[in-house]
């Protein structure tokens, strides 16, 4: 298995009855799983089941999901505005009565004439019953589950590229750790000679220091210069990082913590370095670890 990225994008379309829609969802890195939904008015109740579907597909990341619905194809019906019709008929009678008083006669309004008056006829969406609304919401939720699955796949594809980078950086840390071990082994004898020379100079000093005090100081210097524990821990961290990089579980948080442990050992290695070569290796380690930390910020 490969690492999973927290960056991805997916889009899908769907339809149900007279409705058509499309979902778009994108994600970036985040500490936990959080999603902001943009839903049409009247569909806000979908947010909770949508979050449940998203959590089945991904575990971490800041997401934005948008639903665009096309209602132009919705079924409509024509109906008579009873209030408007009554007002028109009443006005017609009033006009006819006024004309009759003047000796004029006005033909009564025809059906075609009445229906052609703006506002008498109006269109309206056919009201859907509860079962229709429930089926529509189920279809929308199922469609979102599809786009969430597509997002997870996009993040896995991105994770494969990320995995190669992370593995290369882990390999580099291992190589530098091995180089530091060789450098330390070669420098141990040189360190002993320098320490022996310094102790001899102190023994010749006036007034002379007690030999037990010199022994304590020499032991303390030797302990401070010993980096074998740091190198052993670095080796152990490399093995753990490799195990995490092939895990099918979300490992971003653990890898991020591990980079902190890597950095701690590299800092100690630089502080204990007794020669320029080991210092250089320590600085190279810190640089690679910083690059690794930057990459794992985007690991799920």
C-alpha cells in the first residue's frame, strides 16, 4: 500500500425524476476531517448524512462540497388564479353596468379573453409528496457517496507520487545515519588521543588537579562525545517510518511526530559532533528531515 494524500478533487453528475444535478468536492490538508457544504435552499437537512458518507471515504482533510441542481426540467402545471379571475369578472360587470347606463352595450368577456389576461393563468411546480422528496434525498446522498469515493481515489493517486518522495527522503536519512556511524568509528581513536593529551597537560599544570577529578572530567567528556545512542535511535526511526509508509491506515499524524523525533536526534548529533565531518552530516540530516516534515504535512 502507499501513503494517501489529503489533496484531491472529484466531480459527478446525477439525476432523479425531473431533477438533474452535479456534485463537486475538493480537499486540502487539515488536522482532522472537516467539510463545508454549499447546498440549495431546502436541502440543508442533508448535511448530517453527507458527513457520514464522507467519513466512510476519507479520514482527514479540509473539504468543500457543492451541490448544483437544475430545476428547469421540473414538471409544472397550469392553474387558474381564482382571486385574479374574480377581480376581472367583477371589473367586467362594473364596466358593463356603466356602459348600459350610457345606452351602450358591451359584449360579455369570452373565455379566451379572460385567460389571456396576465395573472389569471399561472404556472407552478407540481407539488411532490413525502415519498418523492424522500426518494430524491436518497438519490442525492447516494450520488454524494460516489463523489466521495472518487475523491478518495484521487487522493490515493496523489499519495502514490507523495510516497515516492517520502521513501527517497527516508532512504537519504538512513544513508546519512550510516555515514555518521562510519565517521564516528573512524574518529574515536583520534578523540582518545586528544583527550589523553589534554589530560597529560592538566597533570603537568600547577597546581595539579586531583587524579580522581581528572578521571571524572575525562569520563564526562567521553560520554558527551558518544553519539552511538543517537545513531541507534535514528536507525530505529527509519525502520518505523518505513513500516508506516506501507500501512493502509491513516499515518500522517504518526509520521509528523516521527519527524520531530528525527529532528531531536539530529540536533543532539550536531551538538555532540567532535569534528567538522560529523557536523556536516548532522546538518545534512536536519535539511532532509525538514523536507520530510514538509511532505508528511499532506499525508492523511
